[in-house]
C-alpha cells in the first residue's frame, strides 16, 4: 500500500497468475508429485541435437545469430513456418503472414494489444487458458464464457448469445487438445464457428500449441485452415516440439494484421531472441522436428494411458474425466460438494499437486473441477500421484 | 483503414519506430555505409566462447536450460547481477532486487506498464532514447523534455519546471554515454537529480546499457549507487557486453518494485529465454566478460577516435559535435538552416545513413541535429561515411 502512489492504476490491480504461484510453491518442495504445471518432460528435449545445431549455427552464422534482428523475425524462419503449415494443412500462406514472437504467450499478449480494448466482448471457452484470462483482465475486457462439451463449445450457448444481441470483437479458442480440458472441438463445430464469425463479423484467435502432440489417428484440421485465412489468427509455438526455454512462438495471419502486430511488438522487446530463432529454423529445416515429434508422442502417449488407467483404478465413481486424444492435460469434474480450491492445501499435505479448475474460468468458476498434467512427471509418479488424489477426494466426500 | 474496425484504439494510433524503418531500408541496400543503427560490431561477439559455454551448459544442465523458467529469472543469474553491481559500485543489492528481462527494451516496457499511466508527467532528457519515447507515446504520457548540456541535463530548466508546479511521476535518464548524444551527466548533476526526486517524491529510471564501454579514465558512478537504492530503478543489459541477439537485460530496484514488475511480465512472455540466461550467467561467472570488455573497448575506442578525426577533417566549421567518453554515439548539431529529416534522402543517394535527430525529442524536435554510430561499421567505412556526410552538408549550406 505504501508504494501504491508510484503505481499505475493497471499495476495496482495486477494479480499474480495462480499457476505460477503454485509452481513456485512446488519448485521449493521436492516431496510433492506435481500434476499441476504445464511443462513438457525434460526427457522430450533433444539436448544433443540442440548442441550440434548450436555449434553449426555459431560456426556458420554466428555473427548474425548474436546480433539484433528485425521485429518481424528471421526471414527464413518465417518462410519455413509458413511452408510447414502449408505442407501439413490446407493453407496457402507465406513468410509475410508470419510474425515470430517470444513464445506463444507473447503472441497472445500482442493480439490483446492490437485487437482488444476495454469493455470489448471477448468469447472464450469455459474453461480456457488461464494466462489468456490474465491478459483479458489486464485490458478490462468483457469476457464471455461459452461452456465446453465433449466435442467443443456449446453451439446453442454461442448462438443464443449472438441472437440476443451479443457483439463479440473476438473469439479466443484452443480447439485442439485444449488447455486445460484436453477437449478437441469437432470439425463441424469449427466450421460453425467460422460461420458465426463471418455472419457477425468478429475475429477468431486459434491458439494451437499442441496440434502435433496427437496420440490417436483422428486428426481435425485447424480452424485457420478451414477459414480462408482472412478472419482467423493462428498462434503456434516450438515450446512443445523442441523446448519452451528457447521462447519461440509465432502468429500467422493476414499481412495487414502482421504489420500491426509487429508495430505492437517493437516497444515490447524490439525482436525475438535471434539465436533461438536460428536454432529453431535449423531444427525445422533439417526435418529433425519430425523424428523428434515421433519420440515425444511415444513418450506422452504412454503417460496419458498411465494416467487414464490410474484414474480408473483409484478414483471414486462419482468423479468424471476427459479422455484427451493429444496434448498434455486431463480435466476432472468432481462431485459438486467438493471445492478444489479448498482441497488444495490438503493435496500438498498429501504430497500431490493439481491446478484448481476455478482459475480457468472467465466468469462463473466451476469450483468442483481440476486440471491434471501427465507430461512432466515420470510414469510411476503418475500412478502414485493419482492414488494420493483418489485418497484425498474420498476423504473429502461425505 | 479497412481493418480499423478490428483494432483497439491504441493499435490504430501505433506508429513505427523511424529507426527500425531506416534499418529496414539500409538492410536492403548493401551500397550504403550505415552510421545510423545502434548495433554492436559483429567483431565484438565472442563467438567461440559462446560455442564452448553453450556446449558445457547443454551437457551439464541442458534439461534446465531448455525448460520453462520462473518469471523473475534464473536465480543464480539474478544473484550474479547483484554481486557484480556491488563489486563495481557502492551498492548493496541482492538477487531479490533483480528481475531478468527479455533485453533492456522489455525492462523499459515493464517500467512503463507498472509506473506510468496516461497523462503522467514524465521527465526525459532532450534528446533521449527514441524507443522509450515510443513506449511513452503508447501510454499517452505527458512527456517533458529537459535539454541536455555538455555535462548533462539543464539544472535550471528542471528546477524552473519543478518550481512552477511541475509534478513528475518519474524521470527517465540515460546518464552515461547517452543514446543518442554520447553525453555523460556529471556526478554533481546526478546528486542534484536525486535531491530533486527526493524533495518532489518522484522516481528515477536510470537506463545504463553502455556503462562499461568507457574509453577514458574518468568514471562517474551510476545514479543508482549514489541514491540509497530506494528511489532509483536501474536498467542494465548484456547486449553490449556479450550479444544483443540473446535478449537478456535486467532491472535492479527495491524488492517491492521487482515484485510488481514480475507481475507485469507474466502475461507478456511468462519468462525470459532460459537458455540465454544460463549462457549469460556462465559468461559472467567465469569472468570471461571482463576480458571481453577489454577487447571491445580497444575496438570501439579506435573507431570513436577515427570518427572524431574524420569529423574534424571533413565537416564544415559550422557543425558542432559531442566528444563521448564511451558508448556508441556522437551527436551533431548543424547550422539551423539544415533540416536533417529533409536531408536524409540525399544521404541515402550519396551512400551514407544517419539517424535524423528529430526522433529523439519528446516534444519540440531540434531539426538540425543527427546521430552517428561508430561501433557497427569498420574504421575505413567511418572515414568514407563521414566524408560523404561532409560533402552532403556542404551541398545543403547556402
């Protein structure tokens, strides 16, 4: 309070991300099995590959990799990102449609700066990515939750909101292996969303960090590739395919939007880490990424299966959970009587951590939900952690 | 215009940094000697050292260096930054006083978010760092220019502003080898600024990227070390001592401020590049930085001397310039009749580039000024570039 006079109004209202607070607590205690964070497995990092790429890069192109870069990003990386998107999906974009960002988080922040202002109605899935909610709160946007069903957002809810005079500026969706729910939006619902957006003239932001971490055969194309790429802004990242510590993400959108977004980026950090951009380029260009994705999928599929099995074994029948076809998370819905915020301290005492579901809602939080991550810890710990969670839940039931 | 309806009010008003626009033009033309940008010499990068450090890092600590990190930064790097500051100057800070940022530019952006809001009176030197002006413009701050003299800001101007009811929230100063002027604020004026700030209860932001690039014997301590470290917020960076492409900067301030600043950073990019942070730590910890600084100083001193000599040789007597004791820039004041914005195209036609002085002013630009950089190009090019500039100026005189 003493220092409030020095702070901007925005700063006075800032609240810490609960996930980052939880992560801090957990990082200081080695006795807790953390199913909380959203971190990749350290075993998924191709450390030797990075070392080789880095040596070659410094030898062949060191002066450029260590110098300032343009705000839009390293040109050949932008081209490569566009090329890969076109190869994987039915899109026709070029490097000019790509802005390289300091991780996907910065992509979302810049989108907030450029496309959202105070009181704008912003559609989000309920639940949704908590750090996007933090951005929206900072802007003071008017967040509108659309509940998620097994196959994506509730079309009825969105329709009724729009028909009753709803006027969204933008819809923020994580349609594939969603964080936090693990849910994938069906192709039909994606197409319907584009229809809604076209009819009511709003933009769609598709946050797609997990797309290639797919453990089943069924693939649903990105919204961006179903749209004519004029209305959808696509956000991607190397964090889950190489390493999050390198902080390389990207936005793909129409050139007019990219130009505005790079203007928004200039004062924020001038340019994305140039060394990381060059590393990422080489990782993509040499095709190493595709071999590595195969390994990561094998690693994570086994962990997901372990978690699903353990949930089946240790959790009471009154608990429901999602069965994600990819990504990093499983979403649990507990009996109404349980408040996962209140139960959290008990979990730490027992030696297991989750993320309480309440933080993933823009407005009315469902307090009986929680998110589990299955990528970071080892398989044995998953079993042990879920067992502890099962005990805890039983203790909290009447 | 067509897309304006999708943009936030802030985005509609965004303007590109002129320096970045100029850099773009120049990067596409190999026939221009650029004395414009603010880039280090590629010869100042210890490429082999980075390669060795990077190999060791990945071998010994790869999983941590590639993972997500805390928003505040890698703990041992924070400690090391504090330790070095205490060793070099009369300060007593610890790692808790340090926030690692994605370059010094992000440090300034976060300071803007936390401490500045619309219509706040913000004191800046005239001229000052252009990208800080971009931040202040975005916030819609009420920028107040205080003219620079040979030994720093005009005490009379600042005093008269304060006595006539001026109510600054914050003063942003680059007191050592300033960008763009090359001027160093005297110790007396630094102490006077702290007095003013204490009496009128405003904060001081000291942006200090060039401190260790000193080519003369006289050293003036940072404002931060003359203050009791309660009112001054210090901004540093590894960009000029190692490499800007790694994007590692830092803020040193009282812990309460650091806590607020890390909150402001969370939604912006979660954390600074972890790999770069570990590299920077090793570079500092092993003392390589000190040897490297010696080399960089030798390299740049010779370039500065070359530029001063060439200015003496090729420029008309009616032009004045600063004699920087360190840093990267020399500031020219031309006869009033010359407008350096208007002269710029002529410079490009002649094959030399500078930055017009007008962009470095918050309010009334002095159109007859320009900035020259002497670190990026080779010595021979400095001579050639200044010669061209001399011809150009003569052509523009009556």
